[in-house]
C-alpha cells in the first residue's frame, strides 16, 4: 500500500468520526427551544431551522446577512474595538487556518474528482489547484502558513507569557496550541523536504519561506524522497486528528461565536431598518 492510499484509508474514517461528533453536538443544541416548534423532535427542529435559513438567504435579507457575516463574524468588529492585538492574533490564526483548509479541499476536489473521475485535468483552472508550486497555489499556501504561524505565536505569547489576570487558560486551550503548532511545524518541514526531493513545480520560489530554507539544507545527505512521503502522511493525519476534535474543542466555539455574531448583526440591522434602535457592543 502506497503512502497516499494509506492516508485516505485512515483519513476517511476520521472524517466519519468528525461527522458523528458534529451530529452529536447539533443534537445537544436542538434540545433547546425553537420558536414555533415546541414539542418537535430534534430532526424536525433542524428541518425548520434549515428552512428558515434558506428562506433568509434567498430573500431580500441576504445583503443584510452577508454584511453581518463579514463585519461581525469574519472581521470580528467587536474584538477589533476591544483589543487590536487580540483581534490581530485571532484574525491571522483563524483566516490562515481557513485558507489552508480551503486550498487543501479544493486541491482534493480538483485532483480526485474533476481530474481522475471526469478527466478534466487538461483544464488549466482545474489543474492549477493540484499542481505543485503553481504560482497561485504556491503563493496562497505560503501566505496562509505565515498568517497562521504569526497568529499562533501571538496567541502563545498572550496566554503563556503575558498572561493577563482575567485570562484563564485551560487544557483545551493548550490542546489547540499543541495541535496547531504540530500542524504548522510538520507542514513547514514537509515543504522544505519536498522541495529537496525533486517534487518542484513551475514556481517553487513563490514559497517565499520554504524555498529559501530548502536551499539552506539542500546539501545535506538525506533520503529526501522517503522523508517527503512519510512527512506528507504524518502532516496529513495529524491535521485530520486535530479536525476530528473540532466538535468538542474551542474550534467549535469559534464557529458558534461567529454564527451568533452574525445573527446578532442581522437583528441590529433589521431593527435599525424598521426605525428602531440597536445596541452595538463597544
């Protein structure tokens, strides 16, 4: 069994565990009260909420929802007003992580589905996503890695070195730091090793951190190809393990907070549009 097949054999069951965890958490949430669905089952409540969300998205309220999502959930306007340093840490860490996950997902879709199943690898805008060191993906991957690394360093400094009196750091905070730190470390090392294993694409120099570092160690007498394969496996599976913990960690807290902030923003915009007043947190 080759390394890539071994990865998928382990990765897919882990993603099934993730799905089970998300369903479990959703079931807990759906025990709460849903307006107009008193006494309904969790499944019925989910259908009702999903229907309301779809109607809102495909209605005239969509621009309001989009604005609230961008300003409150993605940009995190409340945290921006409270603490610029905390905002910068969260913004870089979250968006770096999301960018890297998005690139990985699009690459898997383009390669495993569009290329191998539908034979669309000849289409440039499809092939670019799974081509090693394509100018676009090489640059975006590096930007995502730098954002996530800087954001995590800020996070570590605040929680473990500065340690403000009001800040409580628990075991899940430490797990997040360790998990993300290992993902970043193995990711950077895997990139350096891959570039020395001869798996270079058209624009490796756009990996503006990994490429210079790979040149520094290029003279080392190491089994680069073998190391590249096993680092790919280790990095990928480590990422999968961290993702599996999302339903029961602060990763989900970030998602839930974003959803609540979006809903709150929509309510504020709606109140203002109807001539009312809304309190925007300082």
